C-alpha cells in the first residue's frame, strides 16, 4: 500500500487556495476595518470573529450535505469549484468597495465571502480521506498541510512586496496612505481560482472514488448507517476534547503573543513577528517527516509527543523575561509540536467515521477547533486584564490547557494507525509511488 504523492498534492491545491485567502484575510481585513473605515478595536475584532462563529454551524452542516451529494463532478468538487469561483469574484468586488470607501457594501460582501468559504471548506478537507487508505492518511495530511502552507506563504510574500508601510505619529507601523489595495485583492482571487481549476482539470473525483474504492473497502454495506459503538464514541469525545484544549492553549498564545512581547520582553512587533514566523517555518519543514514518523510510531504516540514538547516549551517561555535567541528555538519546537498534532489528529477523527460520513466528521473536528478559537481570546484576555500579573499569566494559561489535552488524549483508544509489517528489509526503504 503506497501513497500517490502526485494525486495528493493536486488535491491539496484546494487547501492551498483556502489558506491563501485566510492569510490575506487575517492580515489585511482587520487593518482596513480600523484604518480605512475607522472602527475601534473591539468592533473590528467582533467582525473578525464572525467567520469562526459561522464555522461552528456551517462546517459540519455542509460536510454532511456533501457526504450525500452525487453529481457528474463528484461529491466534494462541486462545492470546491463553485465556492471558489464565487469567493474569488466577491473578493475582487470587496477590493473595489474598499477603494470607494463604501462601508456597508464592504461589510455585506465580506459576510457573503465568509458564508461562501464556510460552505466549501469542509468538502475541500474531506476530499483527501475520501480517496486515501486509512493507514496512509497521516502521510497524506502532511502533504496537504505542506501544500496548504504554500498558499499562506504566497499571500504573505505578495503583501510584503506590494504593500508599503510607514510610521504614523503614534509610532505605529501602518500601510502607506493613499496606496491601492485592489491589486492585492485581484491577485489573491486569481491565485485561489487558478489553484482550484488546476485541481479540477487534473483530478476526476468520480473516477478516483471508483479506483480507490475507499468507502466500500473500509465500511461493509451492512454496517453503514449504524450507530457508533460506545468505545469508539468515547474515543471520539476524548479526541475532540483534546482538539478543543490544545487549540485553547496554542491560539491563546498566538493571539496575544505580540502584545506579550511588547509588555514583558520589551521588543517591537517586527521581533515578535520573526519569532512567530520561526514556528511556521519549522512546522512546514516538519510536516512530511512527521507524516512518516507517525507511520512508524502510530498517530496517538506522535500526537502525545507533540503535545508534551509544546507543554514544556510553554513552561520554558514563561521563565524568559528578556529578549534572547533562545526564543527562536522555543518557537521552532512549538511549531514542530503543532505540526505533529495537526498531521495526525484529523486523520484520527475521520478514522472513526464510516466511509459515508467523512464530511460530517470533518465538520465536527473543525467545530471544536473553531469553538476554541472563539473562546480562548476572550478567556485569556479576561484573565490577563483582571490579574495583577497581567501578560505573565499567558504561558501558564497555555501550560494548563496543553497539559489537560495530554491527559484527555491518553483516553483515546481508537483512530490510531499501526505500523505495517514489511515483507522484507528492503521494503522499509520503498517510499516511491
């Protein structure tokens, strides 16, 4: 049993398109809300949280709907293709409305984009497990994440070269006044559309489903539609709890990290950004090796190692009170630990589903991660604001939630992949498709 790397990369183009959008969205939209439309920070943050709120309800819904969809394009491809076409068109319209300083038009179109992205995000992620054998899903997910991050990097580099910044009177780094953001909107929209069109024209979903026959192979006909067995349900509950808890820890840190660095370590935003970038680069480098490692150690063991090293790093970061190159090491290890978790946790969840319910369980997985991303900025902010220790509570906060996720993960007994026994020593070196 071998992973088809070329096919997996092509399927990953949908995820690359999605991450290109979100990287652009997270960096540019809040800035425009505050500086173009003069909203206060609270109002801008409230608008920026709408995508996570929509995701809680819409991701599992459209995951389940796509499970039951049958068209000439397949069951996931129609959502991915038409969702991307609509989102790309709306993104260009959004750029035009920003140029015109049309606030209400901007907000209405922004809401339409967020709804559209929520419609096809789960089908895009569920595509991989549909056509990948269960023992190979961690490797495949590593490839998907690697390809996806390329989209995020594309948007970041694009903004670095096309958007110029300057210091305002308050000493804040802001984008140069009177420059046009529209070309960036157009290029990101074109990148999204081209990525998905390449996937659609190179991968025939229906043909692929027939060739791989994953659903029939993994789920006997007589078992489809049956209730999940209690031991499996228990494992599902514990891994979803783990997902919620480690997102509470990780996103609690990333959300407040720049302000922590200014308040505690007394460094500027460029330094804190370079530390966070180290975590991202380390994760990208680690994705594929961790996919192979999980095929040797098993998914659960790899996740536990990832959670353990992140917990230790959160604790170590707490004791650093002055700028030091050690922060690069700590953030790099956190990035590797985060990659170990992400490569394996999603395949573990869909492993517990039947072949007919992959989209539904993909949506459930994202519901718990999104719920944490909504909760943790509010909870951590409340603790920071109301504690005499202020931002010094950030890393202990992360340690607690990360340690709790390690404990809940210990109770997960299903969804793992056991290393396959090779017929000969030489087969251990056979990784080519």
